[in-house]
C-alpha cells in the first residue's frame, strides 16, 4: 500500500503541473517522513551524492558542445554534404534531411536541438522543390529523435549514471541501432517517393561531394575526438565531453566564424592574390592533415609499444608535406622548390592577418553577446536537467531503502514473467509514460525499478538501456507531451494536431524498429562486446 502511495504522489504532483524534479523529490521526502523511521538526513546524503557522481559531469559539457554546434552554421554544412551524398535518389532531399539529422545527432546528443538546427533549413528547402509541409514536417519530427540514440547521447549518460553501467558501452551500443533507424526511415521515404513520384535532386558530381565534405569536416571531426578519444583510451567519457565543449566553441567561433566577434570576417579576402590563396590553402591542408594524423595515430596506436610521439610526428609531417606539394602542383602546375616556398611564404600574409585579428578579438569573444547567450542557454538546460537528476536520485534512494524493486521483481517472477513478456511490459510502460513525461525524467523513474528485474531475468543491461532509449525516442513524437512535436510545430507554424498527423506514417517505422531492437539483442550488444570485451555483471 505504501508503495502505491509513493507512485500515486508522483503522478498526482505531475497531474497538477508540478515539474518532474519537484514531483520526484517532494514525493520521496513525504514518503520518508510519513511511512518510514528513516531520518531526513539520509535524503540529504543522497542529494549530496549527486555532486560526487563523476559520470554526471559529462552532461553540462555535452550540453555546452551541443549549444555551440547548434548556434553555428554546422547544420547548413551538414545538409549540403547530405544532399551531395544522397540527394540524387528519388525523394533525395527528404533522405538528405534524415542523413543530416543523423550526422547532427552525432554532434549534439539532443533531439530538440537536431530538429531546430536541421528542420529550420531542411523543411524550407523541401517545400521549395515541391514537398508538402506536412510530409517535410513528419520526416524532421521523426528523424530528429535520433538525437538521443546516436552517440554521444545525453540520455545515455543519464541512464548510465542511474544504473551504474559504462557510458562507453552505451555509446557503442547506440551506433548500429542509430544507423539502422536512419536507414529504415530513408528506405520508407524512398518507397513513398517512388509511389508519389517525388522529385530527385540533380547529381552534382564527386567534386561537390568532396567540397561539401571538406566544408563539414571540422564539425564531423568532433565525432572522432569523442569516440576515438574514449575507445582509444585517451579520455574518459567525462573528459571527452569537456574536450568536445572546448573544440565546439573553437570551431564555431574561430574556424567557421558563424558567431562571435569574427562573424563577418572571412579568412580569405577578395583583395588577396591568387598565389597567396594557393599558398594559404596548401598550408591549411598540410597543417590539418598533420593534426588529424597525429590525433588518429594516437588513438589507434596508444596501446602499441615501440611507437613514440616522435615517430608518429615524423610520419605525419612527411605525409603533410607531400600533400602540400601535391596541392600546389594541382593548382599551380609547378614542382619548382623555389616557387613552392614562394607560394607558401605569400600565404603567410593571410595567416598573419587572421592571427592578428583573432588576437585582438580574443578578449571580446568572452563578452560577445552571442557567446554569452550560448553559455547562458546551456547553463539553463544544465540546471534544469541536474535538478531532475538530483531529485531522481533521492527517489531511487527511497526505492532501494524500501526494497521496492526487489518486491516488484519477486511478484513478477511469481506470476510467471519471463524475459520475453517482461520486455513487452517494459515497452508498454515506457510508451505510455513517454506520452506524458520528458525522456530523462521518465528514464530516471523507471530505470531503478526495472533494472533489478532485468538482471534477475538475465537481460543484458546495455540491451535494456538501448530499449529504453528507443522508447524515449518514440515518446518524443507521441502526444500530448512529445517535445519534438512542439518544436516542429514552432518552426513550421503548424498546429500540434497537424504535426501529429504528419508524423504518424513514419512513426510506424520507429515502432517496427523498436520490435527489432527489443528482440534482437546483438544489435545493441555486438559492437560493445567486440570493442570492449564481454560485460562483467555483478548482481
């Protein structure tokens, strides 16, 4: 009876409009005060534990990285690259939008950020070539959900922290399901496009694919830093998140210059000579290749004995020089050493000018209005999410101290639940809950309850995590609280009912995907096991 009262209080507070965090915390405090002899000091100790939970420190850094990537022009560059890659297929622009969402998801870890960044551009583009607003909105609303499935995902970090599993394993587990979900949506679009005779973009050639890939490179390289750093043994997930935040700010402000004091300052001016431009670009490609080789070789060879930093630098330096010479020969048709040095020297004038500009603007960068706004928005999101997590940990403490998960486990086993029927029950519970609650809050409520049951039934905790994340995906586009629906409605001007109707056909694809992920465990477990070995589970 007391257990029912606890959950009834949570639902009651949510029903009257209280925030999720407040509902969890207040219900827990009232339960401890009324039904137990436990001192409220235990609640305070549980709350203090939030600050000592190292994994949770990754969340504010990932949020900050997402904010910088969402504010800059990364989305435009990803869309251009996606169109160059798959735009020539029937329904190619819609498929490009899905591919762009997949790539941006790998940078942001946030579904709403993916919808805003990609949707605000892609929907307008699709309408210009003949797609209906409803069709375009439905695609973006569904594809945007990949933001919490494709790593790095903030929701995965929350799950890992709530049940104490490896963040690195969760990130790897999301790779194959994330790619599969994107491909399934693209296949559905292609079938619909063939049936409705939707337009295809003209193939712009390999040159456009390479040019757009080069333009999007600095944004996409963030994935290499995060994933390569974690699995190369260079970073912990928390350290990778911090590196991602710094890198995102650097790319948005100093390289792409889509925001901040350098926003209207191009790297190359019209007054620069052709020789200076060739020399500058050759040195840019050479330096970039050098850095990429050093980073990738460090990730790949960090555990190999006998390969020093000096060796890796020599190989990378020689390779970068060859690339510089090859570029100059391609653009200037000259292999004369004197001419090559002359071109590179002339390119130094562009480097010098830009370094002077960046040095003068370094201090104003921190006081720039756009920069401050990005940091403020990230701070607000972090505070909101950490408040939910803190109160959820209090709720989990009450569940553990009262042995509520163990009681539910014993009951489910006594009535004959097995792993198959249990996963059905979990999916139904999460699908219903996802209609009314924000993903992180719902996950923090449900995970401590279902996790012990899953362990007793022999279900892999990583597999369970991916199942829960996919349910959270569907919850993002399920009324009445589906966040992606509201975001899509906001950027299109459509009513919520219209967005729901538009999203329904493609939502069916995600339901089929949920069934596949639920009952084909190796989709989630194969890659983490291959890279990191089998998981050691202690009950």
